[in-house]
């Protein structure tokens, strides 16, 4: 994303926060902004609920299905300066993984539900060009959890291939807390899964992995338009490049359009969470439906509280809550619990 677009996004985010405090005043401004933007038709494939202000009596940061946003703590590891991805650990329940945006190197950071540091790992045989998201899912070895790290950022849309690194998830122990970015633990060797879009180059910051099939899903990042959804059907292999399949578009109920910065699939595979700079969204799979029909369901906005630049969202391991982080040092760790 260009510096101008980032500045514009942050400006609109500030206006959004004002909107949450003064609905009437912001509504007029929002209308003027929408009129000034190029009209983008709403696709029929993935309809969304209107964002709208909360109904009377609803607390700030709440939705129909989630309670108010709660700050659990801050990310205390000083090396975490731009938390750009988030996932709940499968191998060590109660802990989480994050990574920095571009410029850090191939490191993943463990922390607990209060943000306290639990160790740093260097991902073996991986490089970090523009890491944007992290997910957990199955892989080649049965009964083994894998981390999938998305080197999928492409602000200038120049990359002929993007890469997802798959590595067996480390089990975090008490002794690992002493590891640091300068003296990290080392993961097992990572596989590089190379991906190509079928229709040109795209910027993206959202990687999701289905917890059963291992299919990979990428949602593109595009301002004032509808983001696209792409899939690499599981099980995926690192033997040769994979051409992604375009599934359609999402109509995001936001003034910014499809500036989607993170996402996750719930551990039971029945929900999808997405986020942008302003808020979160959730899609729920109808009972008994095939997973890919979830992209046809309405997106329900979820308040995620105050974030400087929110780029990561993940389900808690039990699937009953969503957690979110923000870029910046000592970023807040935010949780919303499903009612």
C-alpha cells in the first residue's frame, strides 16, 4: 500500500472513531466521501450487512454476537514492533504466535493471553520479504500442527509468485522464555509453498487455512473496491508452483472498501473472521453447508476497540472469542467474546 493510501486509511480510521462517538455528524461526512468515490457495483456472490451505527443501548465496540472489546494486556516483547499476523497455538493451548511486518527477518514470537513473552523462533530455511499473516492447520504429517506464514504482501503488485512457508509448530516450554530475537530458538525446516494468481498480481495481507482440508485462502487488499478471494485446495504441496483459484469477491461494509489486513478460520471450520483498520467482520457457515458457501453469507461487523493500525485477528483456541493486535511497540492485545 502506498504512503498516500496508508495516510488516507489512517485519516478515515480517525473519522470512523469520531463517528462512533457522534453518529449524526459523521453520517453527513460519510455520505460526502462515498459520493466523491468512484462507484463500485456490489457483487451478488457475497452480500454483506450494512454497517450502520449500533442500536440504542448497545455499548461501543459491540455487535449482535460479540460483547465489548476488552484489553487483555500489551505485547511485552520489545522486538514486536509491527504485529502483522496472529494465531492461537495448537501445540501449546493458551499461547499465541505473531510476527512482524516486512523488515524484521524470519522470526515468530510466542506470547500468552496477557501479552507476556514466551520466546522467539527463527523459521529455518525461510526468508521474510513481506510477511503479512500467519495461520495454523494440518500438513503432511498426521496429528502434527503446522504454522503457515504468508509472505504475500505486494504493495506495488510486482511479484510473479508469492510464498507461504509451512513449518511444524514448535511446542513452547518454560525454558523457551529466555530466547530472544538475537538468540532465538530454531524451528524445523520450513517448506516454501509457491503460489500464483490466475489473473495478474495482487497485494494481500490475509492468509487462512482450513483446519480439516488444509486448503489455503487468500483475501486481497484493495481500497474503495471489493477484495477477491483465492483458494489453493488442500492438501497443498511445495513440489511445484500452485495456481490459485479465484472464488469471487466480498462486499466489505466499510468506507475503505476492501482494505482487509488479517483473517482466520475458526478451529471448528464454521466461521471466518476478517479485519481492517477500523473493525472486524465475521461470516458464519450455515448448518450442513459445504465450506466454500461461506463466502456467500453476510459479513457481520464486530467492534475491536481502539487500535493504532490493526492488522491481525485470530480465534481463541476454543473458538468462543476473537483476539486482535495492532502495529506499534507494546501494542494492545484485544479480545471480544461471543455471547
